[in-house]
């Protein structure tokens, strides 16, 4: 029967490699060795970062003493056998973590369960514990590189995170889970720009602000246990006026005189049908004066049908009707909370796109509105963070206006650009994405700012994601309109992408800082890219020649792009391809043959004793012109050559072939380079050095085959 299913899938176009993706994937974790993996992290690492359907990490009952990192994964369900039976535990004091001058730059790794850039994660039937406070016998003093005194006292009641999510982890669903710590910030889902969090039937325990979401959060039928007198719950809704935390049918208990909640920034609380223990303090949710508070939208704290054992306090009085829009309690549901951005209960399609996550908002930084400061608008790296698209790449232009990082970016433009991150204009054309990756990694090395490294890694993942299975790269992704879907050597787009991935694979220079998990992926991508290059080298009458600027991604045949870019051999892009191939370590015979054949073609098609000149010409529409003139000793190569004749061609916007540059319109002559000296450096310097290194080996290999 299994073979029949496979055959049917093959007949309808689902390959054998796609069979697993055609059904939900599950891996099993068991501490006693009865599953596929003994640790949760190992099981998670076995899954690819992305998938169309959710993958399940099923966790059998047991105690798992590990720190788990969910980094760049999506569509993962962590499902325990039972809530009390599956215990993930690890001791970590945030104050001690912050003593590390590198790791302590942000909270990545501070919790028992850590997530970043991982949307659509589900947690179910788990107990997650940060046991530091429970294990500690008292305060301890430790060496601390980041403290001016060199020492720091770590309290057993300090900040201790069981769950910590960084920006990019949105649409988080949590059901039937327990989170425990003795200190503060036990449950910290923090993405103030795009955070969407749904908790149901959960228990949360900790110290001050132990449930502290940023963005949009909904908690239903949850139990909160507070071990600090200052506050149990907290909210940061400064990223958007609509952001809110809703607690419905929840219970609150804790140590004597525990306070319900507080806020340091803009916030919006809705408590509906909640019950409070008798020993809670007579203190309404309050503004903590150490923060910027609610300066834009005012105090927004609403109660409806909430009661305390032993009698209500005055502030428990219903005031829901004073909320904006005066919503009815029965309408305050999970779907209502997210305002069209997510429908975790009904499953409807979102009607409002999320803004991009801002990597800067990873800790206690000022909210998004306050981040629009003039001290950031002159920073190239900061502006690159603003322009990065949700898919991970960058645009070359926005609405026909070229992206220029040297120009100031106003607060209004910054906000509008961040809100527009869902645009599908990310590309590798005109140096876009590859230049940002390189710059941000250099900026990270200079500043140790994790936001720069995270953004660069997202850019690298974008390159990996956009590559076709055959190794080629489209010009744009995910916009495949017009010619953007074609494999694009034009303007060296694909080669620049492969150079970045080669640097990642070799852990070269600044690229040594990237996530090690990207290294094997980059190596494989480069190998596929080389394979594509070899397959697309054009053959004339049995002889390998050079490459075209674009190819059909399915047939690998030369393709037309813009009107003046016909299917033709390229003297420009081919030179960059050869230079890339010369950088291959231990080149195969196929790579060597590709290089030597292309160099022979360059010699064959060169135009001796000619030079390109740019001249002023007031009679022309552009006021200038480009002409090809005789010049003894000079050499030119055409940008485009006919596929079968190697004859230089010049094509204007009418898409008609001409054999003289002067025959096409001035706008194209002056605005597009139809001839140049691109292979000259290869022929004079690079190729002789390469020959000296590899020609002897080539001769030996070819001789051994005779």
C-alpha cells in the first residue's frame, strides 16, 4: 500500500522527496531513549527552518535539563505527553547573564526556552521552569565584566525568565502550559512591533512583572501566582495604539499584599471576568515612575465583572464602557484582541498585515515611537534595519526612488518604511541585499550590536530561501513578475549572492560571526550554484563558450529580459562568472574546462584597436554621447554577442538588433554600457596566475584518462 501511495503521488507531480512534506512531520523526544532524540534541542535541530505545514516535536514525559533555542524556525508545535509530566528546566539569573560582555548584550539565551525570528510556534502540555531562584540558597557575588566595580550581587529573587521571545517570534500559541520562576519576567514575549501571543489554560508563577507581554496578548482561563509585592502583570503597548493585553476568566493569587500590575510605557489592559485572592493589595494597576509611562494615549486600564474574595476594592468597579469604542465584554475575544492581524481561534485569514519586527526592541529599550530619534537617522546600519523587508532581503528602490543610505531619514519616513516591510520588492539586483549583509556584519564587529548580526543573518537566510533547486538565483524574490523570475547573471546578481554564501561557508572575515548553522547550508548552496553555472555555459557547435545574462529557470535556456536585453552572450557577466570560478578551491575538471573555454572565447571575440569614449554633444537629447573609436593598442569587448555568430550586437528599446552602436537611440547609448574592458584583467593577470596554479594538474588529469 505504501508503494501505491508513492506511485500516486509521483503521478500527480509530488516527488518522493516531497512525500514527507505532503503530510505533517513529527519527531519524538524521550529522556529515557525510547524516542528518536533524547533532547528537545536535538529534535528541533533535525527539522528544516521552514515548512508549509506545521511540524511536531512530540515530547514524552520526563525531565529535560537543558536550555532550548528556537532560532529562525517556523511552524513548529512542541507538544508534551502531559503538562505535569514534561518538565523543561534550567537555572539562569538574568543579572548574571548580563555580566558576559558578548552574550549579555541582549537576552538571547537568558531563558530556559528562548525564541527569535520564529513565527507560528505552538507550545502545548509543557512545564517550563527557570529554577535559579528555587535552587539558590541566597544572594551571591560574582565576577562581572560589565559592572564598573567588576563584581555584581545576584539575588535569588532577581529577573529569571522561563520563556523569552525576541523580535520575529509572533503568532505564538500556548495551551495547557506551566511557567515557573521565583524571580521576575518569567514569561517575556517581547516584540513590541509585531508580537501576537495567545495563552489558554496556563499557569504562570514568578516575581515582579512575571507575565510581561509586549504587543498584543490574550490570556484566557489562566492562573497567576505572584511572589513579589510590586506587580504581577505588565504590558508594553507602545508600538501601536491598538496593542493590548487581555486577561479573561483568569485568577490571581500570591504572597500577601501582592499588587496586580504596572506599566513603564504605553500600555492597555483589559481584565474581564477575573478573580482575585483576598490577600492582594489595595492597589490598582499603576504607572511605574522609572519609565516613560503613558504620554501619548493616556491611562488605559479596564475592568469588567472582576471580583476579589472577601469583597471588591473600589478600583474593581466596571469601567469597560470608558474604553475607546466601548466594546461589550462578550465581544472581547482572542480574535477581537488582535484586530484583524491574527485569528488563532476562528482560523480566518488575517486582514491587516503586521509591521516588521524591530530587532532593536529586544530588551528595555525605548518604544518604537521614541526610537525615531535624530541621533539614529545618520547611521547607515540603523537605516538598513529600517529598510529590511519581512522576507529578509532589501529593495534597491522604493517606488522608483533608489535607496540611498547616505541621505538622512526623517522620523516620518522611517515609520512609513517600517510599516511597509511586507512589500515584495526585495532583490539581489544592483547590489541590494548583498551589500547590506556585508555592511551589517562589519557594523556588528565594530559595535557588538546584536541587531546588526541578526539582520545580516536574516539576509543570508533570504539568499538561501530564494535559490532555485537547480542552483540558480532569480533577480527578485518573492516577486516573480515579468523577467524577475529568471536565473539572473545580469549585473552579476547571482555571482554576488554566491560570493556572500562562499564567505559564510568559509567563515571568512566578518562572516565568521554568523550562526554556525548557516555554514553547511551555505556550502551546499554554493555547490548548487557552481553546478548551475556549468550547466548554463553556452555551447556553440560542440564548443563551450561563455554565458548569457538571463536564463529560463526551468529549461536553463537563454532568455530575454528588458527590451534591449535579448538572449545573447555577455562579455560583462561572463568575466565575473569566470573570476568566481577561479576562486573555487580544488576545482574539478569540469570547472577547469569551463574556465579555459571561456578564456578562449574572450580571445576569439575581442575587438582590437577600439575604445569606448564618452563625449559632450549638445545636439543630443542627453547632452552627451558614447562612441566607439579607433585607438591602436586598445581592446574592447561587446556587452552582447549573437548566440551563434559571436557578432557584437547593439539593441535599443525597440528590441531590434543593430550591428553598430551609432544605430540605436542616444538615450540607450548614453545610459547603458554596450562595450567595455571587462575580461582584460583576467587575460592579463588573473588567468595566467590561475593557469600556473592549476594547468599542470589539469594536464596530469587529462593525461591519465588517455
